[in-house]
C-alpha cells in the first residue's frame, strides 16, 4: 500500500507527516506532494529523505490512500 500527502510542505502537511511518522502504520511508499515552488525539496521521514513532487505532475494512481 502506498500513501500520498498533498500539501506536504504546509502546516497541515507537516503535521500529518509527523503523526504518520510516530504511528506504527505500515505501508510501502510515501509520496510527498506540494506546489511547484516546493518541488524538489527534501523532507526527512523515518530516517529517509523524500523528495517533494509537484502537484501539477503527480500521478494520483500511485497511492491507495491520499491525505
């Protein structure tokens, strides 16, 4: 199962990432999505850096759950 967080660089997105990081929820991949100006930024999640993708280019079929 894959998860995506839309607006990952905003306040709500960062809070969602923090809650997800503290949870014991298992999933295969996390996609972080935000506006074009945030594209390419790196956010740490569970000892890993994830590169933020642009909302305009993101394929919603990649994730089964989207926040």
